[in-house]
C-alpha cells in the first residue's frame, strides 16, 4: 500500500481519532480526524462521515506527531525544525512561541490549559501554556526523552528516556505549570517508542535499486533539491582545486620554490578562515529572510574571490583573497545543509545527502582535470580565472531552487522566550 493510501485509510482514525468535541462543535458538529502529512508540510482534516478530505492545512515543514489538547484543538510537533504549532477550533494554524531542539510527543493535561512536549535533543520536557501559545517552563530529565504518559488525574507524568530505553522518568505534575522530577525507575524490560524498525536486508541488487529509486523520487524529482544538486556539479571540483593549487601558486608568487613554510601558511590561513566562517554562519543567515538569498550572495562573493586570485598576481593580495574565500566557503556549508535537510523527509535524508555528495564529487571528476590542464597550459593565475567562471555558472541553479519557494527556504530560527 502506498503512503497516501495508508494515510487516508489507516492513519486518520489512529493518529487523533475524532477531533475533540469542542472542535467538532466549532465546525457545525462535523466529525473530523487530523493527519500529519510530513512530506507535504501540511495537516489533512479528514471528514470521517463522508470518508474524504475536508481541508488541507498548510504548516511549517516536517509536521510529525499530533495530539488532541481538548478545547484548544491539536498540538503538532515539527521535529526537524524544533517548532510547535497549534490547530484551533476553526482549523487555523498558530505558532507556539519558544525554542526547542527536537520536539517529539505531547501529553495534554486534563482540565488546565497546559500540555507537555518531549524534547529528545535537549533531554527536556517543555511545558506549553496553550491559552498563551508559548513555552513557559522546561524540566531536564537526564535522557533523550520520547513518549509521555499522564495518569487520568493529570498528577503523574511518565517519560521514556530513549527510543528503546531501560529507564523511565517519573514527574510530579500536580502543579501543571511546574512539574518536578521525582526520580527514575528501571522496569524489567526496555520501554519502547514508536519509530522505524530495522528493515530486513534484501538482495544487493534489489537494495541498490531501492536506493536509486529513493534518490530519484525525493531528490531529482523535487525541483528545489534537484537544482541545488546541479549547482554542486559546478562548485564541487572548484573548491578542491582552489585549495590544492594554492600551495604551488603561492610558492610561485613568493619567488622561492623551496619556501615550504608557505604551504603551512596556506593551510593555517584556510583553516583559520573556516573556523571564523563557521562561527559567523548563524549571523550571516540572520541577515537574510531566505536561505537561498544567503547562498546567492556567498556564492557570488566566492566567485569574485577566485577571480581576484587570478587577476592580481600578488602574494599579499592572493593571501587576502584566500581569507575571504575560506570564510565564505565555511559559512556557506551549514546554511546549505540546513536548507537541504529541510527539503528532505527524515527517513530518506541519509540517502539524498549521499546522492548530493556524489554530485559534488562528480563535479570534481570533470572540473579538477580541466583546471589542472589549464594550469599546465597557461599557468595558475588563468586557471583561477577559469575556476571563477565555473563557479559563476552555479548561480542560475541556486536561483532556480529559490524560485520553488520551499518552506525550508524561509524558515526563521526560533527565538527563545523567557519562562
């Protein structure tokens, strides 16, 4: 059974059952079920009486677990983004204020307007004030918390500390807004979480075919991902050539072919620039509303730095251009990876990232021999000018990815709110 059919026939009544009574009353008594469609960045409201889709609600990317929170509607965890959204009685989607690492599952407090959300990345349970739509407290529980369970009175909260874990944390939830950790217990069995079960390995050729099909379906057939991979064909080889050709090029500019300290200087300059660039990446990202805007600017400046290395054959100028180039290279990588991760379903992420890496390496297969031959024929300076031209060819493909207006392109970092 394909994913869409499974969601339509099975997941709807299982994920949430019917919409809470208060929510159904707000929709003229229409019995609905809400289903997360994580690959489509939406939640689907299914009309249970007629067996058809009532409405599709656009949400931030990667909606995963969804849980009824009584009269307030349903709380949705977007694990990859570290965000929560609330779907109210009118099927309107609201952001929950507050920063999370990897929100997983929700337990709604009966009566009071609070809910608990597990955050496996930070080993915390977040307390959500539903009426205020914000996180108001966090409790560290000492492990990657997953599933939560409240007793019928809402006074005891159990939390499984892992996917298949030997430890369960116990919290006193008698004060709904301020639960406190009482301790842990180790049952005679591993507490279990719903997750991916290991697949039985098939024959090598069949498994290779499955990987190839996933690469095409979730990579090449998704335009925003496809154009980013095509861009890697032009930038992949240039980056590697740019670094390794620097050492003989700078020795040539320095005028002493035996000044091997220059080679060490190159490595140190590039490494230092990359450290600074990595630290600067979040600041650079916050300067732009869209990740592709940051990628376009850094790619343009990177091409300009390569052109400067070839245009002005001066040791000092090339060193300065190397600093800028290394900084931009390091700052680009986390922005690009965050954008790419947001475009790919988590289950296929490793496959598509490997495919992207293959495209980058493929760029090296053709670009490095071509640039090396150019250096042999005309010298290192002209080869850097050619490298700059090749890098410039990547810009239209970043722009094509941008034109898709993907959700992952416009995601803003969550802002921490005071508890």
